[in-house]
C-alpha cells in the first residue's frame, strides 16, 4: 500500500527469447494468476500459451504450457477463474489456420496444489556455504527437471533433466563459484500418465 517494492518475479523461457504477459487476475486468497505467451523452439514449436499461479509472497505454485502442435503459434491474452478454482486462459491459435479463437481450461487449483505438496521439496542446510542438498519425493516415476536461478531470474545451474524413478531423491548443489545472496531452486515433474507439477523454493548462500 505504501508503494514500496516487496518482490519481483521474472520468467525467462527455455530459448531466452520473448516472454509476454498478457493477462492477470487474483482470487480471494490473493493468489495471482497470469497468462501470456513464450517463444519456444523445442520440438519445432513456436509460441506457447503459458499460465502461472503465484501466491501472495511471490512463490510460483504451478506453471502450465500449452502448444497445439509443431510449428504452431498459441497466444494467451486473458485469464479468468470460476467459483470452483478452475482457471481459464483465452487467446488465439493458428492450429487450424490463421487467427482461431482458443480457450484452455485447467482443473481446480487445489488438485494441483495437493500433487505438489506430496513432492516434499526441501534443501539442507539453508542458509548454506558452499553446498546444500536438495531433496524431493516422487510418488511415481517421472521426467524431472531441477534448476537453480539467481534473484534476477537468471538460470545458473541445471542439476537434473532426465527420467527418475519413484521414491526419495537428493542432489547436491555446489555454489563455490557463486556470489552470496538469495537463490531459487525449481522442480518440474511430468509423470508417465501426463500429470505435471512445478514447485519453487528459496535458499540463501552466505559466504
């Protein structure tokens, strides 16, 4: 209310190209939902609709990406919620020719939060110097990506990017060549049945 900046969050897609926020809304618990587009050359795709949820502290709760197919452009221009917590992103797509209207519905946020909570993502020690162990639990075998970002949103390390079996896992993050400060580690999972989750947490490097 005083106009003082409390937090800033940046998103940079995998191709380090343009990422455009087009719409934003909030729920009754002050969670923030944003939608837009991100350029991607993964699997010969072009622009993807991206939809994200943040809590009031700026922690990303989940992240979804939608693409209608190879070489297709999909733009998310607006976002809305219903009374049950379902999320709707609308915009346009060239999936069936130029300038088609598109609406994507995501299930109630509580379903996604429950899946993420079971990950038990954490790191110890925290604060740390110069290394810490990042641990998580998988209920099912999944493709997992574990990355570390600095306070400005720049990716500084990829710790894991492969298929992982179910169970408890721990990976060591060595930060001897990094400066003291706040860092974020992000865990993205895609299970064999297509369920996706994303969780981000904060850690502090003190030298």
